[in-house]
C-alpha cells in the first residue's frame, strides 16, 4: 500500500528534463506528492544531447522502474577505445567487465536523453501522486518559513500560483531559480567551441571501433559514439572562426573527409555548435529552494557525465526530501544532499571532465606521450583498469559522495 507523505503540500519541480522526471519518480515511490511544471508543450521537442548512461545510473534507473524500458531501446557498450589520431591500433581498450563485482550492469548503455525523458514521462503519467503540467513556465517564486509559492505562466499567457513545501529547480543550465536566489555559478568557459554532429554512416568500415571512442589529436581530436540509429561526433571548433561558417554544410563535409576520408558525401542528420562551460553553483540550496542537475552544475560532454550526475543528484535528493517530508529526519538532512552532491560535482565531475578535455587535445609531445603511456599502463593492469573504470563510470563519485557527512 502506498503511504502518502504526512506533508500535504506538494514538492514543486521546475523542469521535466531527465533530472526533474527522475526526482519526481524518486519522491512518488515514497508517497510524496509532486507538481512538475515544464515550459515545453511537447517534452520530446528538443535536441537529444546526452547519449551514454553509466552503470551506477542504470542501477538507479532500475530502482525507478525505468531500466527494463530503456534496455531494448539502447546499445550495450562494454568497451571504450582510446585512439591516437589515425593510427590503426588503439592506444588502450577498457572493458567494463572489470567492474563485474562492483555493479549489476557492467556496461554503459548508449541511449539518448530523449528516450529517458519519454519513458520516465510515460511512468509519471500513470502515477496519481505526480501532476505534470507541460506548456507551463515558472516565472517567479517567493518563500516563507513553511512554504514556497511559485508563479507559473501557461502558453496563453494566463498566470497562476502554486504553493508547495519545497521548490527544486531542475531547469537546466539557465536556471531561473538559481539566478533569482543570486547564487553564483562558479567556474569558467573553454575558449574554443565544440561541435556535435549526428551522422548516418557506419564508421566501423575502416577501423575496429567500439560504440565509444576517444580519438586523441592536438588538432583534430574527436569523440565518436554509436547511438542506436546514428554515430555521434564531438569535434573541436576554432574560437575565432565565424559560427555560421563552421556550421556551413561544405565546411562540415571537408572536416568529415579530413577526419575519415571516404570521397563520398556524408549524411549529416544534425549539427550544433556551443561553448563548453565548467561551472558549479556556489550553493545548491537557498531555504526551501534546491538545485539539481544542470541547474546546479555543468561540464564538457567528454566523458558523458552531465545527465548521469544529474540523475545521481535526483536520486540522492529524492531519498532525503522524502525522509524529511515523512517525518523521519529534520530539514538539515537536505544540507547533507548539498554537501554530498557538491563534493561529487567538484571533486569528480569537474576534475574528470576538465582532464578529459585536455587529454583529447594535448599538443606538447612529452606530455602527450606520458598521457598515452599512462592509458596503456592502466588498460594493461587489471587492478589499474578497475580503478580507471570505477572513476570513468562514476561509481567512485557515487561512493565518495555517500561517505561525505
Ligand atoms: C552536446 C551534448 C552532449 C551531451 N552528452 C552527454 C552524455 O553523453 N551523457 C551525459 O550524462 N550528459 C551529456 N550531456 C549533458 C546533458 O544533456 C545534461 O546534463 C542533461 O540534459 C541535464 O538534465 P537536466 O534535467 O538537469 O536539464 P535539461 O535536460 O536541460 O532539462 C531542463 C528542462 O527544464 C525546462 N525548463 C527550463 N526552465 C524552465 C522554467 N522556468 N519553467 C519550466 N520549465 C523550465 C526545460 O524546457 C527543460 O525541459 C550532453 C550535453 C550536450 C550539450
């Protein structure tokens, strides 16, 4: 029998991305009532972005009833390759099998963010405890000692107030709540831009790629990932070049031929150019307002850590918020969420994604050789390979965060 939380005001979640939806499921399974407001009319009407789900996230999604729905919609990716430029042999190959005693799912699942959103929203629709309101944007809020009142605007311009016990901003990187609470988004932006392309072409024809490949090169580094229907490429883009020129079809075609010459035109399904920020909010909490996911921290896509660490926030916060609302713990338990997840964001996610970005493009020959040797040493020694994969798959970040008091 579902026991409903003693607190009769709902938790209000702003944003129905993967983090907001997972948080709503984590709360509802403990009997907490939730209202989610999402400004999009159609949740699937957006770019796919994230495409790799790491093993600890798969376990969390399983707990939320989502893994079984996603497994068949993705590709199991046990291997991860590091390549040096156009060399025919990889520098190093890592296999998630070294994690078989650490995790129930010793592989990453190549499964894009929209499938997570789609499956999560289908489950949400079956639950009476969750009221998901699309085409509804949070435009303001105020809080007092007992509650938080959110002003929302619907598509026709009508406004309404919703009162809840807590507000969680899962609004993504441009979080209105974070800005309204005057919380600094500490960090920096890389000067060069990053280009992502989805390409309908089988890159396996010339090299024995796995589903996840990091190609190290000072000029033409690349991440090459197989999604179910297309290959996803992340490439560098010069900071001084005109963005329109960089996204010109002819320029992209030339860049792809340099990367992987075929002499035949590539079918580029989607393209985007963006500036990568490495930032963590100075606080994840201001009274009854909490931040999770990209609203709290953003990072380079190299290493596939943004959506994953956001879902880890959602599960951590869902557990603590439910305990507070069910009268099992005091409100200060929410400060533990902040300490644990800021620790994971700063010590693990930021550090690893900054290192990954530098590794891709290292140009100094001595440092480059040293990094390649280090990768080889890690891959060749089973103990070191496990340590490497514990970090790369975010298991270590979840364990270390749980140990923070
Ligand atoms: C190119 C690229 C590749 C990436 N690849 C990966 C990867 O492989 N693996 C990985 O883990 N991560 C990856 N990421 C990062 C990942 O996409 C994000 O970390 C993840 O989507 C964050 O989820 P979220 O729910 O916090 O925010 P979002 O997904 O941004 O969702 C926020 C939601 O809030 C809504 N919203 C915003 N403001 C309001 C408001 N005021 N009122 C109501 N609704 C609002 C938005 O419409 C949106 O639906 C990638 C990112 C990029 C850019």
